[in-house]
């Protein structure tokens, strides 16, 4: 079945319906209460982790190094056994309840961080490695097909060491795609590429996966990569998932302090909430959800406007501390009362350090969960 | 670390490892069993004999002497190659490696056959070496490469930044050498020295030809001439304990000493210091080492060959060559086949049983060959008499004794082969065993070949194990050299010695070219 022709999976449409849908309707991959402790460690590397991936979805696990994301991927691939919890895929139990399906029986594609191409085999042999049960003609046809798909036709007889990093990466992808897996796991596949090439490869691979209707789980520490690549992502910390959602949800409404900070620069203010608004040192803030009492709120730097004059009753007077010009925008560090605040702006108005300006939040501030919640 | 869990248990990995452990440990325990046969008074008499003390003195004296001699050769030679602008470095290095192709008993033979009234050097009126001096010279000349290679590698691997740092802190060249360079060479010196000490302890060919009574020679005499098996077992146990002490000493000395470069990036290469007024002595020294270690054995053999080979000797030679290969080839294959799972377990599935299996393989290697052969004899006579004096037992003995030589290269190749490769193969539908053979094995081929060549070479040259365990009518090249040389039939020994040296040189050359 694995190497047979699968019907193209039906496109699920709930992403277009709305971004707030957390529960997948028909999961292809279900991870539930997964835990893994290494034999020499005390703390679990993966701790009671659960998430689901829909058929045809591109899912990213995002987190700093050491958060356990690669371990999750290796558990799904079958290279390790979980201590607790279960992994099921398309109705089959891969791990859990004492059962364990070895990696060679899972039919999942895996693209390794360092590609793991067989150094003694030429490109075509590497790609054909997973097709040994096919007839020679079919094997040849499929090899040519995937090599063409990744734009590596003409390299069939090269050995891996004679390829550049990006070429090796494409061969690794072709090799993983050749047996037509329904699920592809990608372990930091872009981290060994230089910045320019990385974006191109990422867009390329995303397009290929979408076109082939392949479900994928990507592991990365680069939040931009995760947001661009994935339909949904899970932000991990210390073996747990802090938040799962679409890139927009995660970026615009982070649930925890960790997620807010990990997804990009943000301004944090401890303030007293009074229902839908809060009177903070950064001025009167609208809250994205009602809250009462002391709360920590986050406002992204680009959600402020900056102006030379007070053009709004809520605008707060501030003093410019520093200015960094980054080409497409400018970041100002300004002082508002006792606190520093970052403001991104496209405004070309050349404020200089020492200038008096007025800032105002134009988007609701995000109320973060209290630690431990 | 936990013992591999049940689901990780794979017979094709643990089966061979278990076989190695049993093959090495069971015979050795029979040695103990045999030693304690006889009543208490007799045992006390055997153990407390005055002769034992003399044997101990002789053995230790020879070991110390050889260590001094090899240091005196290897240190300057390694320094010249690694740190000076001496010309023809590949050639000098070759001079430091080639004696490895000359078995000890051939070196002893060369010393004996070149001196004396009819020898190649008869014009010099040198006394024919024998006893301590003869054994000392022969052993030193053929074992110094172990130290040379270790020291050379260590010198080339030193971080020159450390020396620059010392100089910037006000140390003179001489002080830098003494206080910075020499201390860093210590691990290499211990490693090479241990190998040499083990060779001296285990040596039988040289001391028997030179008639110098060490433990090995005495064991042989007791076993072959006096038929006193219990005393032979005791002597073997004493030799074994001496070996154990050496190993422990080495471990103690090396504990906590790791001198790898700590910085990142690739190191600068060291600048070579000009020889200056040392030019003439340096070339003289290299010439002397080359003459003694390489030219002497070769020219002696050629000289005696030139004096004519009797008819019929060539067919004897051919049958000896075939006999040698009939045992050494299967042994090389078997040793490598055992080394692969043992090395794999220790690299990829580290646990205490895996480490133990590897240690036991090294124990088999360090066990003096006479003691090991004697242990196997006691074991087979007691438990498996049908194996006694069979070719199978000889092959197994070679394989168990020399498999450590195959573990080394396989181990380092396994460390270099990425684990992910095998996972990629699993991911693409291969069972664990097939994933290994299709993904990792192709990357190990070169090292497996190297390991096999090393074991083959050692088995080819091996004398005492062959002596004690060979089937009736079996006559190897090594036995040919030794038998003739011990009766001063130098022209009879010459063709055997030539074939041994030529085969060894060819194999060593092959290994060096691959490396």
C-alpha cells in the first residue's frame, strides 16, 4: 500500500474558515501525553506532550535548542521509544500500550538535519534506496520523477560529497519523497544552508509538499521559518507545548510570556486590568480579552504609532533614547515615564535621540497567562 | 548506564560477544584449575622456588632494558621527523616503520647469522650476541616502531600555540621542550611503552634463540622438555599477573591525562627548526637505525640465500607458506567477524556488558601467547579432547588472541560513520540488520580490510601459539625460521625469513597506502 498510488488527500478547508479552530476534525497523526526521559537524565526531555496533525497539513514544532523538539520528531520516526503516551498515525498505533512499530514499518519520510545521504551511493541510488520492492522500471521512473520535482535531474550519477549543501538537501528530500510517504518529518532541514538559499529552499519545499498533498511536521528554532512554512505551529519549551495555533494566532495573541518573547520583540508591561481596558504606564491599553487585577500584557513594537505631536487623547509623551535604521523600517527605543518601550515605524520622520515624541498603541494589548497557569 | 533492554537484544550482536568472552575467559580459568592440582606442599615448593625470582628478575630487567633502548631510538627519530627540517622525511619515517615487518625471531636470527666466523660481518670480528645482550638488541630493534609511531603522531598533533604561549611567557626553546612538549608526549610514551612491554613479556622467539631465561622461555622448557604441566601452569600464571600489573600501571599513569587541543578551528602547523650543527649527527643516527633495523636483516637473509639453497628446500618452503596461510587466513576472517559486533556494541550500544566484551578481547590480546596457548591446551585436553592439535583450535586461538587488532580500525570507522545513515535506512524500510549492511557496512569496508590484514600478518608471524597448538605435521614459516636458526642452520632459515619479511612488507605497505 505504501508505495502504491494514494488518492490525493482531500483538501481540508477549515484554515480558510477561521484561524481560531484548535481541534482538528480528522487527524492523521495523533500524539497524546507523550513523555521521554533519557536513561542518564532525571528531567523528561519530552513531557506529557499532545498535539494532532491534520491530513495535508504542514505543522511546525518551534522552540529553542534543547526544548525536546527533535526528540519528538525522532519518537514519531520510531528511532526512540517513548516512556509514556502514544503515537498513532492514520488509525494505527505506532507506539504506546506496550506496542511499538519499528521505523522501517512506519512508512514515514524523514529528512535529517545533516541529510544523512549514503556517502557510498550515487544520487540516483540514494533516491532509489526506499524503492527496492518496486520493479526496476518503476523504480527508475519514480527516481527520475522526484529528482525532477526537486530540480536535481542531471545529477543522478554524482556522489553526495560532490554536491553543495543545498543540492544534498534536495536529494535528501527526493529520497524521502520517493516512496510516497503520507507523512514527512523534517528535522531543521534548512539550518545548514546560507540565508539567501534558505528562503528559496523553504518556499520550494513548501510548494512541493502542498502540491503533492503531503502532511509534514517540521522542527525548527527559527520562528520566521516556522511561520512562513507551517499552516499551524506548536511552540515548545522544556519538553512541553506552550501554545498551538496558526502563525497569526501565535504571533498576535501569544498565550504565555515565553511565546510572546520567542516569537519576536515585544513590549511587556505589568498593569492593573479593569475589564476591557488597562491604564498602564504606556497609556490606556485596550485588552484582547477581558481581565481583572494585576496582569502582564504584551504589545508588539509595530503596534505603536509614533508622532511628533499629540494627535490623539491617549497618546503618551516619550523621549527618544536611540534609533536603529534597518532599511525597511526604523526601531526607536523611547522612554515613557519610568519604562523603556520599543516602537517600529515606517515613518520616515527623522527623530533623533533626545527628541520628544508621542506614542500610542493602535492594537489591543495581549493579556498573558500568569506563570504556572 | 542500563543494560540493553530486552527489545534491544539481538543474538547476532551478543552471540559473538559472548563467544569472545567465553573463548578468552574459560581457557584462562583452566590455567588456574591446572595450577592448583597437586598437594599443598608441592605447590608451595613450586611457587616459592628460587628460580622464579631469577626468572622475574630476568624478565623485568629485559623489559626495562628494551624500554630504554627503544626510547633512545624512537625519541630522536620522532623528533627529527616531526620537528626538524631533515630531508627525506617519508623515507626516514619508513625506516621507523619497516622493522615492524621483521618478526622478532627473524631479527634475532639476523643478529646471530651476521656475526660469528661465517657471517656477513665476519670481517668485524663481532662476538655472536646471546643471552641478555642478544635478546635486548633484537627486541629493541624490532619493537621501537611502536614507540616511534606513537611519539610521531603525538608530536605532529601538538598545538603549536601552547609553545608560542610558553615562549611569550619567557621560556627558552630548551625549557619549552622540557616543560611544555615532553609532558604532553606522556600518553603517547605510555601507550607505545605498554605495547613494547607486552611484546617483551610475551616474546618467545627471541629469548629462546638467544637462550635467555625469561618466564616465556621457562614455560616452554617446562612444557616441552620437562613435561611438568603444573609448574608450567604456575609460570604462566605468574607471567599473566606480571602482564596484569603492567596494564594496571598504565591505567594508573594515564588516568585523567587527556591532552587534546582545547581550542576550536584547525591548528596552525608547527614550524620546523633547522638542524644546523646537528646535521651530520642526525643523518648519522638515521643511517645507523636504518642499517640495524632494516638493512641488517635483509642483507643477512640475502647473504645466506646467496650461499646456496639445497634442492628440495623450495618445496618445503611452499608447503610452509601454504600451512601458514591455511591457519592465518581463516583466523583473520574469524577475528574480523567477531570484532565487528563487539566494536559495534561498544560504539553504538554502550552498556557494561558491551564494554566488558571489548575489554575481554583486549585481555586476550595482552595475555602472553604462551600462557594463552597453554590455557587452551589444558582446556581442550580436559573438556574437548577432539579439538586438541586440530587446525580449528589453532585458528580459534589466533582469532581470539589477535582480534583486538581488528577492533581498533573498525571502532574508529564506526565513530566516523554517521548514526543518521542507519536511521535513514530504517526510515526507508530496512530492518535493523539490513539497515546496517546497506547503510553503515559499506563505510566500514576499508577498516575491516585493514583489520583483517593486521590479524593475518600477526597470525603469519606468530610463533609460540603455533608451536603449542599446531596439528601434527603442520609447519609454518615462523616454525621454519625458528627451527633452523635454533640449530644454527642459517642458510636453511634464510628463505623462510625472506618470505615472511616480504609478505609483511607488502601488507604493511598496503595498509600505509590505504591509511
